[in-house]
C-alpha cells in the first residue's frame, strides 16, 4: 500500500467541484478519495492541477462535504474498474458497484475507464451484416458489426421497445455466436430500467448481459462515468475474451446534460445552448470506442439512444452525435400516431456502413437496388401526399395516385411489424418486391435490369390492363387536345 | 529546462522557460509527451500538448527541442498514414498495439530503405545551387518521380553529386558555404505553420476533373483553386471528398481526416490500395498520403493535422505536381482551436471561437494556388475543405469565414440527402467563380456545345424550381404542356444526370466525354419533345416514352461504349418521336 497524504485543505465547494489548496503534486485526471466528517467516503477526479491547488470533480452528491472536517487523499491512479467475465448476468450502479444485491466482482483485470484511442491503422473494416429482424433497419439502413448507430427519438416515442426488440433479435447472419450485451442506463427512470431488466430476464438474455444503471435520481455527475465504465467492460469482453458485444447507451441526452452541468460549475465559456465547446470531442471519446480491431476476435457495436429535446434534430446533442456516429435511425411521431410500430422514418435515417454489409454473398444481390428504389418511391409518395393536402386528392394524376397508394402500403406492410416478429432479410426483400411490383416495371430505374427481370412480379391481369390503357391514350388525349385548341 | 506549474487538459503552463521560442516543440513531463509552445509570458510558457496529459503533475520537467513543429519530407512518404503530427500510424501500431500509447516517437519516413538516386543531368559539380533547386530524383512509385530539392537556407557550390543507392540519412551531395561543407541528404524538414516560398502565383485556367458530374459540369474547381463543401451530417460530405480523392486527375492526393470517424479512415485504407487510378493504372494509394487524426485522438494534434497536410502538399507542388488536398473537416479543426483558446482564457469571439479564426481560415486557403516554384516548375495545390456547420446552419463562424475566401461552394442539402439524391449538391445555391476562367479549357477539350448545354441545363433547372412552387399551389395538371415538359426535363437532369451513385462501379466516376453525351441526350430529348408538342402530341404520351428509360439508364453505359451507345440512343429516340408524331397526325386526320 502506498503512503497517502490526507489533505484537509479544502478551499471551496461549488456544485460538484471541490478545490483543494496547498496540494503540490496532484496528477491530471488522478482519482481522489474524499472522506467526510461522518466517515463516509466518495470518489472524485482531478480536473485541473497546479503547484498551488487542485480542482476535483466529485462523483456523487457534495452534500455533507465541509471545508474543515472533510479530508481528501490523492490515489495516484486514474479511474479504473475491475473487470471479469463473471460480470455477465449482473446489474451494477452507475459507478460499477453491484446493484443486484450480489457479491462484489472479483476482478480479472483492472482497466482505465477512459480507454485509449484505437489507432486508425488498427481498425478492421466493419462488414458483417447484423440481422435485426426489423425490415426498416435490415432493408433500408442495414447495421453491421462494429458500427455505432444512434436512435434519434423523442419523449413519448417507443425507443425502449425498439431497443429491447433489437437486443432480443439481433444476430449475425450465418453465425451462431450471439451478442453479449452491455447495457448502460444513463439517468433513466426506475420504470424504464425495470422494463429492460424484465425484458432481458424474460428472454433469457440476462445471462449474457452486463447492466450499469444510473437512475434519474442518482447523482448526475456519476453519468460522466457510467458510459465509460460500460465501454471499458465491453472492451474487456470484446478484445480480451473475444466476444461480440452490443453496447446500448440509453440515454445520451442525459449524459450530455451532466456534461453541461459540470462545465457550468467550472465556469467555462459555454458553447451552443450552454453545452461546453468540447462536447464534440467528449462525445467522440465515447462513440469512437465502437469498432473492430485487427487481430482481435471480438467487436463492439453501439446502439445509442438520443432523445431530441422538443423533437429538434439541430439541438446540439443529436447534431453532434450525428456528426460522429455512422448514420442514424429516426423515430417518427407521425408514424406513432398512425399506429405503426416500429415507427422508423426511413427518410432521414441512414446507415453509413450499409454498403459494406449488403449484396451478394452477404444479404442478396438486389439489396442495394431495392433499398434505393423503395426509398425513392416512398419519398415521392410523401411529396405527393403533401401536394394532395393542398390541391385535394381529386386533382392528382393517375400516377400520383399510385404513388400515394404505394406510400400507404409501404408503411403498412414494410415498416409495420410486430414486437415479437422477426423477419429474415429474404422476407424483407420479398415484401419490398411485392411493393415495387405495384409500379410500372420501367419506373424501376434504380435497380439493375437483370435484378428487375429476376424479381419483379408481373401481375398478368393488371399488366394487360395497363398496356391497354396506354394504347387508348393517344386517341383520348388527341380529342382532349382538339377540345383545348377550340 | 522548465518545470510544469499547471495542467488543464491539453494545456500545460511551465515555468523557467527562458530561452525557448514561440512555436518551439517541447517534450513535456516524465513521459516525454510532444507539445508546442503557443504563448510566452515572461519566464512562463503555455504549451499545447499533442497527447493525453492524464497522470502528469506539477513539478515534472519540460525540455525544448529548439525547433518549430515540422514535417519530414523525402522518398517513402507516399502511401503512408500519419497522425496529426506526422507519426506513422503503422509504426505506432507495431510499438503499442491496437490502441495508441503515450510518449511514442517514430521516424516519419523509413530510414533503412535504400533508394536509387539519379543525379540531375543539368547540374555539374561545382555549380552554384539555390534553395528549391532540383539536384536529382528517385523513382518513388511507378508513376511518381520524387525530385530531390535543395532545402531552404542552403546555397553554394555543389560537389560530390552522382548517381547511386542511398538511404535517407546518407548524403547524395555536398554544398559548400562559407568554407563549410553541408551534406545534402534526400530528406528535409519544413516548418508547418508558414507556407513554403515560390516565385510566382498564377490564376488557374484548368479544372480539377473529378469524375463527378455535378461538379465537373456545373460547379468546377480549378487546379490551384479552393472549394468548400458545407453540409449537415448525413449529407455526404465525406463521400464526396473520398470520390474526389479517388477519381480526380490530380497527381498527388493528400487526405486529412481531421477529427472525423475512425471507420472512415479504415475505409480509405482498405479501399485505396485496391482501387486503380484510371489515369495511370496503378493503385490509388501510390499517389496518396493520409493523415488521420480521428475525433477521439488528442485535440491539439488535430489542430496541427491541417498544417501537416498542407506542408506535405507544398513539397510535392514544388516538384511540379498538381496536388489536391482534402480536409475533412475544417470545422473540427476550428473546434480544436476553440478548445485551446478557451483553456488559454482568451476573450472569445463569435460562438466561443477565437477572434483569429477567420484569419487562420484565410491563411490556410491562401496556401492553395498554381505557382511557379523556386526551381521554375509549375505546380498547383487545390484545397477542398469540408465544413460541418452546427445544425446545418451556414450562418455560423466557420462557414462564414470559409465562404469569404473560397471560390467554389458546393452546398450540400439535407432535403436532397433525405431523398437519397447524392451527391446532394444543391444546383440552385452552389456556385463556382471559376466558370469564366475555365471556359476556354472546356471549349477546347470537349467543345462549345458542352458549355452551351451546361448553360441551358442550369436554366431549365432554375425554371423547374419556379414551376415547382406553382405546382405546390395548384397541382401539375394546371400547367400548360410546355411547362409540364420543363418539369420533366428538369427531373431528367436531376435524376439522370446530377444524381450519381458512388457505390456503383460504372457510375462512380464519369469522364467528361460521357458527361457530354448524357447532357446532349437529355437536351436532345427536350428539343424533340418541344417539336412534338408543337405538332399537337400530348405531353402524357411523351411522358410515357421508352426513350425516358433509355436516358435514365445512360449511367450504366461503360466508358468504352459511349460513342456507339450515343449514336444508337439518339437514333432510337428520333425514331420513337417520329412514330409518335405520325400516330398523332393520323389520329387528327
């Protein structure tokens, strides 16, 4: 045991910050132990150090800390957590202490929770398709192993259900290795936390899950630690134990708010909406911990929940998140109001790594074309819909009416699916082709010709009908033309 | 040697630093982290540290190297991937594994490798040589001759210059100055924060051909010019930058991943060695230098990465190459400046950015240009900078500071990206101020018609946008036939010409010849359709023509088939129109 000096020279306490005077050798980012007058101890971390004083951020409440009776000792190490495989199946609090009444974990290894940046030259290109069983994701915004993809949600939307469903169903195609799950509840309420734990328990996922829960009434500063502890555990499981880990950070908005609280306590110059100017870098230090590393068997895939304050995607939290993550999945209030689950709005949603994970040999050769074509038609149908709201459905042309119908069918048959419904990628693409076959074959210009020839479903009757109509057209329009010229 | 007094994140204040200079590189603390002096106050120096300062404490030593932040330049630099301060990431990987350790140093260029050096024929031993003068070359890759130049500050009588095989540390010649013999090796150092000297700068008259239709045909950037690509996330900034890195006709490409995603750099690292330069048939990696300081790597090194990139670019420019440098993203660079400025407790300007932000942006973009270098060769640097405005709002300081200096503006549009129209360059708000300067080149290289067609196409798109506003109110049926046709031609231009699929083998890059064909076909359709309308053919029928699908599938035409295809397509189009007109004539009679 190292010799520790206990400083009783606290100069000031403000919010989560304690300034300790007359400290000579505090190291930057070093962990400190704070001992209260009543014997209680709390942990903190050095935020700034000089030859005169150290600024310490306390992980926990600062009530009970006094200038005269509290002592601070500097532990000479950065924040570390003991990790072990036996953590699977366990539930911890936001600082990594058991919350399930079980014993302390006997650590296999101690790891710095801040991790180190992955060398870009050591990264492996993520390209293993993850089948979530959800058409809107698998078909249009495919997730691959090693990706970080946030759910852009908002209050009142079913992001918890969707997260639970993905967690239950996600699997890599043609692979028997399931995912180990590291769940970080960041500032979520008791209800949501209990929902996830129940879900994991019900589906048997709990035994391959490590959960860290920081509840809404837990100290907000602890939220700075929770995702880091979760990611460190994930790195241990992935890179030391060779597991494929799915990390769920729920909800990053609460994390960012804790960051702002800390920045304002430090009297920093605020950036947009009071969030600190370094929030991009800070968020990146979490999100960028997803990935696959050369020479290691495991991988880390991240699913981050971001609830957009007042549904505003330009708010700094979703905005900066979108700049770091590899795409985003939007949940839509409109779709919820239409009773569609999962309410994933394809327009705006994006998976940047999709093209790595799809195509022949991975999903199916027509995947890219089908996704683009569905997307184009659906986007067009929404345009037509907003047009019809102004000019009335009667004024729409036949082809516009067809788009409108396509949009409805797309929402009802492609997007909508059950909470326990798991669709294979083939099913998803086949539903796609059923929808595409509503349209004229010649319109499918975003799909390769031979794929159209192979998968397009010609409906004999309707096809003939359509062709006949086209033949009638010249005479008909000719008449019209004459009428007009009169 | 100084002593650390205060540490706050990447910022360290050290005392007893008398004798060190502004912008000197220093070694900080017991771990020897690399830092740079950014402020001097009496005996105190403020240092920004390029690595994580965790675990460092007051009282630890600081030593100055007496050198400003520099890059090493010499044969072996191509195909490398560096961090923001030019440490080769592959070497760091062999030293510290998958994660980047601290206090690591590594030679930027391999010192063991031997190169075959060919002395410049025109230079006789005993001749007087000046800085920048070419004394020989090394065949660095199959297509790139790496010229060896006299470093700055060295001038005098040359001796001992001859062909031979050398490592970077061995002298290939000596230069006598004031009675002293200075050995000349193939490696030189250049300070990054100031531009390298040259003789003259010229206005550029040749475009950087990118293979991207919307850029080449509508908003070209000149070789030696500047372009900004601002856009919200998901609008395809990175894809467009990577496309240019892959398909542009620059000799050398410097790609700076500045505070962006790690996986994107991996993409480049995996793809570039596999992709073949269409011009030289050699792997793209052979003409590329990558600089990757991803968002989770130290923020001060991110600030330096942009300068590291441009200094390497200048080195190749001086050899007479056309260099294109992509910086993705300059906003992250500006944020790094902001973070350091805030820690310095400087008075903030707009949105917390330092007041010197616009100046730094302007200085950076001014390092572009077509120049005659000190040795008389003509080289150029084209700078393409991505901007990531918060919330996609261009009124923020980085976008505004950039738009004031750049001459090409590719406005990426969230709505277009939302409907998967990529590249999502908005054709109404983007601009290129090089159009006039480049016109002559276009006329000479592809023909007058291309320029005329381009102008017609922009007019159609402008008109289409106006009509669409009307359609939003009254519906498309209320428009007269010729305006319905404008809508259709506008749609063709947008979907069949401007939209381009970066992930499709054939469509990823389009030659100017094929671009010419595509534009001509669409506008030919327009002409024929107008004629048909004047012969009372109904628009409904024109909108159902087979030719439309033909036009839509032009993208799939391979480059080698362009000539043959063009003729066939136009003939078939004419025939179909003729058929249609006949039909109507008969119906009327």
